[in-house]
């Protein structure tokens, strides 16, 4: 996974409330897991998804216009049948 944040930045603290049944079931595996690292990876994926959606929303008009332009004129290079 490509990181788009500074993985060497100072660590912050976060308090979570987790379903007790889930925690109980994870108990036998806690020596095999790095909960902080797993949470960090999950939060990074969530952030990437949120930022991607925000970008798409900000650029929706331009993307729609570009789609219309392609529909009207075709893809660049299509005349060479290499796409």
C-alpha cells in the first residue's frame, strides 16, 4: 500500500470503544497482532477513500464535461485503432 501521509510522524493517542465480544475473541491472538498498526492502516485506507470521494465530488462537473467531449469526438488515437 502506498502511504500518502508521513509514517514517521509523531504518534497521537486515540480512545476507542470496541465490542466486548470482539475483544474477547481476539484475546488469544493479541500477541500476534499489533492493534495500533492495524488501526493505522485501516484509518489510512478510510482517509484515502474519503479524499477520493471528495475529489470526485469537487471535479464532478469537469469529469461529466470530459465524458461528453469523448462521446462527441471519440478517444484520442482511436483512429489508429490502438486503444
